[in-house]
C-alpha cells in the first residue's frame, strides 16, 4: 500500500512550564458542552475493561452525545449484552445493540489478505475496516496510470475480493493518506506534548506526543515512528529531543530519550504565552465522537468527527498498522498539517484538562488557501493542510511498550 508521511510533522513547542493565561476562546474546553461525550467515553473505558469482552461479540461502539446514547456493534455471542445495557442505564445512557455480519478477527484477516495481493493495476493506498455506515471493508486507492475509470468498473474487483476473503469488500477511488512528520517551538525539558521538532540534518519537521514513563520510572517524550531521525531539536530553540529509545509494539510510535511532562501545548501554533493543559488520563473514543488535534506546526483544531476505527496504514518503516480516521466538520477548518506528525489527539476532560486519545500519523483531502497557502499558517506558510486526520491510539501505544505508563498530572 502507498502512503505519504505527515513529516513536516505535528509538533509544537513552548517553555516546559509556561505560565500564560488561557486565550479568550478556549476551543478545547468548549468542544464537549456539558461533558456529555466524556460520560459516554467513561462508559467505553469501563466496557473495554470487562472480563471476557475480547472473546465476546463486541465489535465497536457508535456514540450519540446529543441523546446520551450509544450503539454497540455486535457479532456473535450475546451473553454479555444484558449486563452492558444495565450498566449504561445506571449511568443514564441508553445502550442499543446493532448486529454485524463480521467480527473484528474476520475484518482484520480480510484487510491483511487484500493488502497482500495485487488488484489489476489498482494501487491500494489504505484499507478501511470499521465504519458506522458499512458492514465490510473499503479498499481505497487509484489507478496510477491514465484516467480513473467510473465506479461501476470496480465491480469486478469488489466481487473478486469478496469471494477471496469471505467479507463484503468495496473498492473506492480516493486520495492517499499523506504522512506528516517557551512557546511551541522553544520547549525545554521536561518536554510537553505538541511541541514542534526540527531535524537540522534532514530538514524535517515533526511534533512531540504525549509523555510516557518507562519501566524504571524515567519519563520520555514520544513521536511517530516515521519521524525517524535522532537530531530533532526545538524548532526555535536549542533543546534536543534525543535519540530514539525504542518503538511501540503497535501504534507506530517512537519513544525518544528526552524527558517528558504531563502538559500539552494548546492554542494556536504561534501562541506567545505558551498556553498548556494538563493530561489526566486516556480518552477511549468511539465512532461518532469528536476529538481535537494539537500539532506543533498548525496548532489546535476541534470538531473532528471519528468516522473509522480500523484504517490500515503503511509508513514503510515496519509492519502495517491500524489507525483511526477523523474528519473535520467545520467548513473552512482543518484537522492537521504537514509537520504535525507525532502530535497529540485529545478530548477535553474539563476546564484546563485533557484526555490523551492518540498520536497523529497522516492526513488526506488537502485544503489549499489563497494562492495555495495552507490556511493554518504555521512555521512554513506553504505547508499542506488536511481536513482528515489518521491517528493511532495512545492506549494501544503505551500498552505495547513493556512496563510503560502514560504520564499524567492532577
């Protein structure tokens, strides 16, 4: 599969303990009125910790904050369903069950099978496995040579792949994901999430992710694994982010040697006050939820709707990995820009607090502004901006680094 990398990257930098006041309009705090989505996410956190859930028929959740309800996508054994519905009711959440034709093991096996084959000149750029509106997998890509054929000409591919995998498959022509690799650009150790990193030896920009604590108690900052160099420094300062320590077992993340802190940069890419928020735990999102991103290159963006919980990406630096896809719903706004890779994806946890959802990896559906300039601005005003963002789960990343924990504060 082909994929492009967000490696001007999603990183922003500021003093490690900035004291600036919050800006007048706090888009992160305002992104979940009444913390209704937060209550649904708390239910999901409880749900995924249930004994036996992995072997049950649970596939994924679709949240509906406006009605304080959630839909559980389900395939197979229904034994756990009554207890889950009852717990939802106890929390004031209406839980409904929607049957699905395929379970997670079937979907993942079908995605791997499709990725391993060639399809009559159709260049696969990504594979989508878990959407609210389709029970099956969607293969995205294009024919690199010549004009794109009408959608009806993909029917034979659909039929062939469906027969080969035993799962409903549809092929779609779509834009390929692009990997993006003080103040936000003058951070000092211990380093915050969302700082802007620059590799002087390779002219590459990336962003710092949420901090983790290793098995012996030392804190480290993180970034995307496709941000692969060892000479990153604060974009407008002298602090070094350090060489790579190791990669996560899943989630396409890279642990760096420099120490990390439980703050995350907030506000615009050029916020002079070094505005920050405290990371207080994980955010376990579902289809239908909304998240914010906070890349070092382009700053904070909210109203990003989760449309896919199982999107296969290939950064050509290791095994393919599963990501989550979000789409910007605000007209004229973006989700990420080149240079935001590795940066935090988050939800509000109340005033001045955030939950860590994920790590930015890629974007698609670029948004040119006047004269082709990215409307987000940033250190490079000609950076490319995207309405859609692909990110990996921070819970998955940390759980696949032996002995690691997320660094959180009060």
